[in-house]
C-alpha cells in the first residue's frame, strides 16, 4: 500500500500530526521504541504556560488554549487542563524580569503583582525574609499529557491511521514521486514523509538527503521530592525564581524540581547527571525551607532547539515531499494542537487559519538566512 503520509516518531508531535493528517488521507506512524511517548513527551513538566518562550512561541501557545479548553467532541473524557497558577519570586534586583512579565498581562489573562507576604502565605516554604517582589500568573495550568497523547493516538486510529511501534526507520529513498522507507526490515511506501523524530530529527533529515536544520538537543533534569511535613502540596502554584532557571511545581502530592539546565547532548535516551541532582538539592535547601532528605525519583529529557528557538514546521528547502515537524524545545506539549493543525494545512494544501499566521515564521527555509 502507498500511504499518503508517513509520520516518523510517536511522541506528542507525531501523534498530534497523525490525528490531524488522518482527515486528509491514509496515515502510517512509525515509532522506534516499543512504546510511544517514551522520550521527551513522557518526561515533561506538563505545564501550559502561555507566556513562556519567544514571541512566535507565545502566539502559538495562545492559539492552542482554545483546543485545550474545548477539545473536539469525543476527543477525551476528562479535562486536559487543570488550574495551577505560577508565582515568580525575586530575592534581589530582578525588576526588569518581573516588569517584563507584568507587561504581558492582558484582559482575561491577567498577571498581577502580589506582596511578599502574600507570596509567602501562598507558598509556605519560601524564606520570608528573602522575598523582595512577587508576580502571579493565574492562567498557568497543568496539562494532562498522558490523556492528550493517548487521545491523539486513539483519535488518529479512529480516523484510520496505522500506528506501529518498535519500528525504527533506518533508510529512506525517493524516486521522484514515492518515498521508500525501511523500518525493522519492513518496507513502507508513502507520498510524503513527516519528520517528527524529536531529538533525532536531523538524523532522519540526513537519511532523507536533507541539509541539517542545526538542531541541538539539550538535556533537562527533574527530581521528585517530598514537600515540608504537613503541607498539602496539591494546591500550590508552580514557582519560578527570578534570576535563576530553577523551578518547583507540585506533582501528584509531592514536588517536582528542575535546575532548568540545558546541556547540549547527542540524541539519546537521556539520564540525569548525579552532579546536576546534587547541585539542585543544595540549591533548594539554600533558597527554600525544604529539607531534601531523599530524592524520590529523578529523570532527564531532551528539549531540542534550533538557534532562533522557534519550532521548524514545513517542507524541506530542497528535498521534495519531506516535511519537518521539529525543534519544539521546551514547549512541544502546549504547542502541539496548533503545530499539528498547521502541518495538516500545509501537507494537504487545504485552507485553514494557521498557514497565514505561522507558516513563514516556522518554515525550515528561514534557517538558511540565519547568521552562523
Ligand atoms: C524536563 C522537561 C520539561 C518539559 N516541560 C514542558 C512543559 O511543561 N510544557 C511543554 O509544552 N513542553 C515541555 N517540555 C518539552 C516537550 O516535552 C517536548 O517539546 C515534546 O515532548 C517534544 O515532542 P516530540 O514528539 O517532538 O519528541 P519526542 O517525544 O522525543 O518524540 C520523538 C519520537 O521519535 C522517535 N524516533 C526517533 N528516531 C526514530 C526513528 N529512526 N524511527 C522511528 N521513530 C523515531 C523517538 O523514539 C521518539 O519517541 C519539557 C521537556 C523536558 C525534557
């Protein structure tokens, strides 16, 4: 069979693209691992933070909110978002950062200053004498990543897509019309290939004969710890610390913390570095009243970026019918609904709202003009 669309990668990008593309033709999705969502998608902080990232990313996040709040009928049975809020605290001279955040406040999406006392009442493990300023973003929410990912895969299958795991793509060739793709010694044919391979996207590009987009996977570490004795962590907001990349957020009754690291890495099954964990535990003890007596769990995942830190969505500049859906950085869950709809618009050449808004800014062709 010749598929219309062959999607490589079963993370959030590939799953959401398969769901949207399945309305326009026969779709097959090939995932290298024995389960989908094993890499970046299964390792995220699961936050929807509309004001995170550069201007294009923030625009995409804002556009995604509608899908999350009102997903298509029958897509999922439980809400995709739950309220969380995010408190940004400053211990020193970080007025520029807090003022820039406040400047993003809009009607219905308010960001407001709160007093240091109120901040400490909201998050009792802050050191009272150190908080100088605080800002609260009401509209930051948790995303139910597992439900979103599963619903995309189930929805894609219901629309006729085939999802195959344990099939790493190893070779690809193109005869002018049709792609021939080998995965786990099985040949597949398709008119168009969608490269949603996460940290491996440049490797897939090389197989297709495409020039690299300059993707750099960057490792980010996370740990789970207990909150202070007797504190109900479930209702706390996420906490950002101005002047630091570290953050803390509630996670299933405990706390997830990350140093906000971004260590360049090869594409791989990432794992946390012991030293990063030790430095983070020490940072938490020095900057909060939490006693880190035990690391319950730790992990690391790769967030993959091109130099301008916007995603890469569109046809390759030279290789025909080879489509990039890559470089989602630290925002790939929250941007997924819009990037998948844009992918379907561009690949099926149908009209839709996102081509005009985002196609040029996200095109792989823009990378050709970037300075070295
Ligand atoms: C610690 C951390 C915190 C994060 N927090 C957030 C957050 O709060 N909110 C947010 O929106 N985003 C967050 N992110 C980013 C988000 O997780 C990613 O942007 C997103 O998951 C990327 O999805 P993806 O499908 O592109 O990549 P992946 O999930 O990595 O999927 C790519 C898939 O391609 C497969 N693949 C690779 N090579 C082949 C091949 N040859 N053949 C077949 N399949 C192949 C891989 O096995 C993998 O399953 C975070 C990431 C990390 C690591």
